[in-house]
C-alpha cells in the first residue's frame, strides 16, 4: 500500500524546527511497509486548522485542512499538502512555543487506520487517492483529490480536496460538521484550552 513514486523524506520537517526548543519529536523515517496509521491533529497555529496525516513510505504524508474534515459529501474541504512528518508525530499533543515553526497548541483529534481503495501508488501519483478510514471518529470511504493551477497557503504547496464519499457513514448539513460536534482530544479527552494550560 506504500507509494514509492514520492519517497517519504523528513528533510524539510527537520530543517523547519529547532528541537532544543520545541517538544515535537525529531523522528526518523520508519519502515516502508508500515501499519497504515492515520491521525488528524487540531492545530491552533497562526490559523486554526486540522492536520490530516496518512502513513505512507515510512512517514506521515500531511495535508493542512483549514475547516477540518466533514462527513457531508457536498462539503469538499481544501487540504494543502505540507511537509512529511515522522510517524512519532501521530502521538504528539502539546504546545509548540512562540517563535517556533507552527507555534500553537496541537491536539490529537482522531486516530486509527487507513486502507487504500485500489493501487495507492497510482492514486497518489495521479492526485486521486481513494481510501477507507477506521478511526475513533472518522469512518468509511474518503478521497484526496489534487487540484490544478492554484497555489497553497505558501508558494509551491499543492492544493487538494478532502472529500467524504457517499456511504453509510456520510451525514448531510450540520450533522456532517463533526469537528464542531466533537471538539475534544481522543488521546486525553482534553480541550485545546486544557492542553495549552498544561504546558505540555
């Protein structure tokens, strides 16, 4: 299930961080044939967003989703492809200090396992990656679809769309806004304010 066409690299992740100041894990590249974990982290940085991460090629391929995932198939969520993160990042919950890259509070909002539908190498390369999720909050069929001709939050980053497929797990309208209905951490049960106050 691990795409080889875009080999995972942590070089950009390491370059952007001072690990003597940030509590984020340094991390090393993991085994290419991993367990297929996924994690969604709520991140109150310069802009509140949700980091959607899939284990691929020994790293966590990562997309910043400004509005977070929606269970409504009609609500296609912008997902900006960002640098790969180490697998250890899936358990990171705490506060990145002011002055550091991504400064702000990070919560583990959901986690579990993912499985590609069809060939993951081909889907990722073509920018049409279909998969199923078995998380504590997110389930069923999803897709990440790369957009054309639009820059991301920062120059050189790709814009994708995170889309819930129509299945038994889909919900329309307000019922689909799961990030609003379930705001707390699946790791510790804490709110963002409690995580920040704890000074992890």
